């Protein structure tokens, strides 16, 4: 899988996903550290990446824009996310969403 990790999560999340064989980058790795949510969604869509964030605004943007991609994972763990929680998202109530309209 291909992931784009938002600025509100640690770059360690991307590193651990890469360690597990995924194509994962943090927004800081690709010059999007201060980019708007719209720019991050656009980049993720262009590169067919799943956005992982603790920011629920991504779901709103997908719904309001009637967008079916990119996919989005909302992490309720925020800054306290650990690799154990990423590998077992149900332990921190993470939710995977295609969009709020589906």
C-alpha cells in the first residue's frame, strides 16, 4: 500500500510502515509540511496514496467535494500513536474511510 502521513503524526509512522514493506512518506519528506489539507489530498490522489491523519477535516473535504479518492484513515490516537497501535488500529479506534458519502 501507498501512504501519505499528515504533519500531525510523527514521521516515525511512515518509517515503520516502510519497514513493513509499504510505500509510505511523511508530508515533511515531500515538501508538504505546511501545505493546506486540499494540497495534501490532491497529492495523495495523484499518487494513489492513502492519507493517514489525526485531522478529521480530510473526511469533510472528501464529502463536500464528492470525492471518492484518496482513501483516508483517521487516527484518534493523535500524537500518542505508537507502532503497535498502527499495526492494530482497532486498539485505538482508528477508522478507515473512502469518503463520508459512501
